[in-house]
């Protein structure tokens, strides 16, 4: 096991909570609201989110077009991220993350808050300071709490433009890329270190902790030599789970939600099982791509859902 039981359970707990928040946000459909039109209640576009509302698929062939656009967008985004990282453009990267976090939090809060006159204003008032603290003030608690809502908001943009076959293809592509980026090129590790060390942010769950041995040393120094504690370097372990590893199961569950809630829950259980397997059998001081394991669990969950239902 790469991390101790407590840290492993915390990671799994945050992962599961985010998945269920995602399911709730997606089921609420934040891009559409119920409104009275000509005396009857109808679903109409939400004006607060019209500027980012995803396009509607008119035919099945539209999903193939959307899929190509998503893959192309990912390639451009990843290339731009590498380019900005290479030239150490910290200001631009932080501004980019800041804008994305605001939008994602805003979408999630709009979906979660009850329908009322000032719901969108409240959502924005909550999103702005949380995003600022998350990106520009290094706060461990705010970072991880906001992560619970960021990925559901992002997923809400992608779910409407994906269907069963395109999400399967996307999971396969992302899993292959993840294996290449971690095991072959090492790009993922370099990006993670750069985000943590230079940007003071990380796109994913981030849990620093110390071993039992180090804890005992700290306690002894506190008792017998507290002055030494201020100057002594303490080795801190870090448990991380990338944002992509969290968001793609939410997107997949959202696509399966179009069939039924049970289908979506099978995806969530499968993704959690895949992540659990990785966390239990991974070794210390080794890096692993999480998406192949999570995707395998998702596919098993999908298959089981069709057999059971």
C-alpha cells in the first residue's frame, strides 16, 4: 500500500463524495430551468449559464463531431499547458486556473442552490472568494473542499455532448495517454511537481502527511527541544489524486444517467473499485497512472449494469 490506511480512506472518501455531488449536479441540469411559458411549466435555457451552455445534439452523428472537438480541445489545452510551464509563465497559469475554478464552482453552486431570485448572485459570491483563496492563497482545507465542487461543474459542460460510445472511446484514449505520460515520458510527475513547488496549487486532491516515525520525532522535540523544531527540516509525504482521475468517472456516470440512476451508480461503484485496487496494491515511491485502473472498473460497472438491469 502506497499510503497508510487513514490517508487511503481519506482519498477514497473525497473521491466518492465528489462522485455523488457530481451525480446530483448533473441530475439537476443547471443549464436548464423550469419556467412558466404560456400557462404551462416548461424547461428553458438557464440565462445565467447561457454563455457557457453546451450545444445540443440534433442527430447521433453530432456526437462524433463533438467527440472530435473534445479531443482536439484536450490536445490544444495540454500543449498550451506544457508551453506555459516550459516558459515558467506562472502568472498566466494561475490566472487560467483561477478563471476555470470560478466557472466550475459557479455551475455547481447554481445547480445545488435552491431555485430563488438571488441564487446566481449567491453562487457567484461564493465562487469568487473560494477560487481566490484556492489559487492565490495556499490553504489546504479550502483547496480540497473546493475540489469536491470543481469537477462536477466541469463535468456538467461535457456530459450533454457525449453518448455511450464516445465516452468509451474517450476513456480509452485518456487511459492510454495517462500510461504514456506516467510510465514512459514522466511528464505527469514533472507537471505535478511544477504545480506544487512553483504554482503552489495542484489540480486534484492534495493531502500532505508525515509518517509515524516523524510524528514521534516531532513530539520529542516539542517536549525536550522546541527551538530545534523551528529550524529542523521535516520530511512530509504527499498523497495526490489528479483531477482527471476524478472528473472522467463523473462524466461517464452522467452519460449513463441518461439510461437510469442505477446505471450511473454502477459506474461510480466500478470507478471506486478500480481506484481502491490501485491504492491498495501500489508501492511506495512509485508513480502509477490511475485512469487505466479507474477505466477498467468503469467498464466492468457498465457491463454489470446491463446484465443486472
